[in-house]
C-alpha cells in the first residue's frame, strides 16, 4: 500500500504531466486502493488521494471534478468507524454530484450517485440524522436508469437496499404490513434478475436478507416463513463459504441458527419439540463465534455467545417433547 501511495504522490508531482492527467492518475490509484482494501488505512489513504486529486484538478474540468468528488464520497461511506461526520460529508458530496451529473447529462453516473446518496442517507437514518423516506426516494430515482434489463447487478442491489429501508421503518402504524409486503416484493424482484452463476455476490446478499425478512415478518404463517427462510440461507451459503467469505458465511449461519431456534423439529408435529434444531443452532452459533473472534468482531461474538448460553439453558430444561416447538425469542439478524 505504501508503494502505491508513493507512486501516486510522485505522479501528482510530475511536472511533465498536465494537471488534468495528474488528477486522473490520483483518482485511479485511489479507486484501486478502495476496491479491495486490506485495512482501514487503505480507505483513509484513498480519501487523501481523492482530496489531492480534487485540489489539482483544473476548475474548468467540471466532469472530472465531479467524478473525483463522487468517488471520494464512496470512500467516506466505506470508512470503518467513520461515524456520522463521514456520512454527512458523503451526503453533501453526493448531493452536489447528482446536480452536476444531471447538468452534464450523464444519466448512468447520476444513477450511481443517487444510489450512493441513498446509502448515505440510509445509514444516517439509522443514527436518527436523516429520514429513511429520503433514502427510498434516492433509490427509486436511481432505478429510472438502473433497470432490470440493462443493469441487472445495480437493479438487484437497489432492490435489496429498498427492501432493507422498508424493513427499517417503524412497524407500529397501520402501514407496517404494507411495508413488509413491499420489502418481500423487492427481494423477490431482485432475485428474478440475478442468479448464482452470473451474479454470485448479489445473489447471496439478496438470499441472506430475504431470509431475514421472512424470518422476522409479522405473519400468522411463522413455520412456513421460517422454512422458506432456511431455503434462502442455504442458497446464500452456496456463495458465502467459510473459505471464500468467512465473515459473510458467519453472518448467514448466525441467521440460520436464529431461524432453527424458532422452528420445531417436525413442522407437522410442533408439539414434539425442537431439541434437534436447538442443538444444530448451538453448533452454528459456536462456529460463527469462532470466526467473529478471529476477525475482531467482538460485539457479534458476544451476541452469539449469549445465544449459545441461552440455548444451553433451554436444552437443560426442555422435556423430550414440548407443547410448543417455538421459543418465541427474537434475535438480531446479520447481513
């Protein structure tokens, strides 16, 4: 990483290159650092390179300047522990970028900026610093360009974001069931477009989050929804393997464990209990706790450790057959 940054700074100081070329080189190197970061330091280095690119960029290079600002905003969104300040900066940059891309008649770049603006607002809404409806509006504007035919990958990501936005809204008013239905519909729309072979990452993301939506839906068909959720998690795990994507794998098996915890061993005979499913859930929790600990995800490790302890208590106190196979517990889900 240090060598790449030094090369970028040397390029920025090269007197034989034009300011435009130097700004473009800095932006491209920053994008390279950002794409597959090995540590938070690389994201911070990318932000610094974007800042330098913006400072070098000639004032009359309107499009290049806007592209640099939009890319800097995505780095701010990716900054671990950036907090509200980084999100606010990203939102400001992206709001300007959307206006500029619209003025320049760049519909695809405008849609990308709208999608990222929606993400910034979405995250701020989780901190009570923005309205989730504004995020939904930005996602929907992006869909004007990122349709299912020409941009299947972006369409699927937007459907996932819309669904999670709907599910993040309070479920205390009369429109809660409608928002739940819209979320499920968005996941289903996304899954019609992406597939395991051509879009594995997006496919797995949608299946995992669809499983969460089914599992926590306020429905009278709890067992049926949980069985569908298990199928979705198994689809996600075709991509999210422990070897290739350990953290994503751990998130999904934790979600699967949550689902098993609330599912009778025999859905046709729920009175026979769920001892087998409790035992399977405990093993999944133990495995993902190990992964979370190795990855420095202490909060997640603590959550699943507490779940293991609760399951141990239930197994000790549970009779061979229970009158109700559902524990009724509600547990956090992971993306």
